[in-house]
């Protein structure tokens, strides 16, 4: 078991001034609202000036980085953690959100992501929140979270296996949806072909 802070680069977001945000600015900013439960939520209303990329370079987020909410990290449906999409490449990280990035040849960020989506981590963060009597996660507690970390090649193999299973589940889900639509279409056709018998009023 290895501490998350030793296996990855963990960064806490910056407290940008609310006056700097404008929908007319070019630089996207990742906020709490963007981080759902295993889902990245697009919300581009608040953006920052272009010169902030150089000015706050240590808070620049790249595609495939991981982000986790530090405020209300846990909700009824799970842990608020997500993978940053391509559309948010070179965005900036706002306060109360942490980013997690692979460190050298130690870790595969998607492997770490799947670990963070586990029941073990959900329990750990829930216990931390209860001990503090508040639904927040500190950056320190996040960094000292211990995770399993096999060699990089094994991590990559595990990620490939999980993604293959996810693709299969998605395909089956889409197939179920198609079958349900087909069933409803068939039933609708039956109703049309075998409608109510007209009443003879003669």
C-alpha cells in the first residue's frame, strides 16, 4: 500500500477572485459544480483571463487528469471524482477541488481513478468526514490515503480489463434500450391494427 501523495501529484485548487470570472474570458475553470459522481459535468459559464495560464501555471489542468471534490466529496450516489475531458485541456483548477496526476512511471491515472471509485475509498472518506463532523475532505487526508499500487504494467492491464468490461456493459445497456423501443413499437402497431371494435348504433 502506498500513500496517494507519493504515487501521484495531488494539487489543491486556487481561490480565484470572483471578479476575475466572466463568460467572455477564454480560459475554462474547473469548479465544484464540474465534479459529479464518476462524471465530469460541463459548465462553461465562468471563465478566466488568458494571462492566468502563465500566471497560475501550477494550477493548469490537462486532459485525462483526475479531479475530486473536497467539499461534500461524498453524496448518496458515491464519491465525486471524475476524469477531465479533452474539452477542458489547459483549464484552471478552482478552490475546494483537487487534481490528481500520474507521477512518472509510478502510476496510471485511470488505475488510480478506479481505485478511488472503490467501496474501500468511499468508506475511508466517509469516516474522515464523520470524524471531522463535516462533509469536507482535507487535502492532507487525501494525500495520505493508502492505495494498492502494483507495477505500472499490471496497472495498465487492470485498466484495460475494466474498460473492456465497461464497454460490454454499455453495449448491453444500449441493446436493452433498443429492445425496449422495439417492443413498444410492436405493441403500438398491434394497438393500431387491432383497435376497438366500432359500436353499431343502428
